[in-house]
């Protein structure tokens, strides 16, 4: 009882601190929803405090050890819950070596940590969505700068070519070895042909021997011509 009272007092103090923090951060808030340096530090400090508390209840695994542990995804969690409920209802089927109290502890511990993970998922989604607006704006500004720099390089403005050469590799795709198109490329070319958006042809030829699996050969003239044009352009740019 004393522990619950102490915890209630701590939570009350935490609520008062939270109100003070909100008041202080509101005063520091700039226009829009851009986060201030003080708010960033405050949130990080609170996360670090939560990590310090949870370290006593968590585990640290190597990648190999982590792979050997069974997780409780949707399917495993559903199976585990049903099996646990059935075992409680039918104790006569529980093997003698299986201690139900240990199973109880595992289920309770997992559910409590799952509740924490649920709140973390909401927080992560909130942060990710919050990152999208400034990320979109920053990337748009970078594209505008890149376009202006490219135009300056074409006009032989001093210094522009060197700066443009540093940014251009970000827009060059790695060349794919082989001439066989991927399934996604075939589907895209078929869609373009069916809707009259491109000229060309896609021929699918299949040979199916009696004793072995079939061999498919795809002649994607659209993809082939596009790849040839792209390679020619890249050679000229290089």
C-alpha cells in the first residue's frame, strides 16, 4: 500500500512538471509545428530516462541469439493466447513438466512489455509523420537548387560544373547486368502498350517439355529499346 501511495505522489509531481514543461515549450515554439532545440532536448532526455528504467527489465541479444528466439507476431501471438486459454480450461492435458505459474509469468510479462511497445509504435508513427513535412520541403528546395545548378553548368558559369558533378551521381541509377527485364518492368511495359502510351511490342514465349519445368523467354522490345537509349545517353554524359 505504501508503494502505491509513493507512486501516486511521484505521478502527481510528474504531472506538475509536465504542465510546466508544456508552458515553457509553448513560449519557445516558433511559427508552425517546427520543433525547437529545447523541445528536442526535453523529449530526448525523457526517452533516455525511460530507457534507464527499462534496462532492468530488458535483454540484449546478439543477432544470432535474436534469431533463435521465437517472436510473438500476429500468428504466433494468436496461437499462444488460444493455447494458454485452453490449458487453463483443460489442466488435465497440461504435461507434468510444464509449470503453469511460469507460463502465467511469461504471458503477463509479455503483455506488459507489449503495452509499452504499443505506445512506442504510436510515438514512432507520430515522429515519422512529423518528419515528412520538413523532409518534403527540404528535398523540394534541393531539387530547385539542382535544377538551377544544372542550367548554370550548361551555360558554362564558372564553378557550376564542379558543383553539378558532385550532385549528379545521386540521379544516376546503377546499371543492371544482363538484358532480361524484371517482372515489374514487363508489367509496366505491358500496361503502357495496352493504354497506347508507348510504341513497341512485348512477346512472351514459353516452352514446356514433358518431363521438366517450362522455360519462359520474354522479348520485351520496349524495355530493350529504352535500355539502349539510356545507355547511349549515359555514355555521352560520361
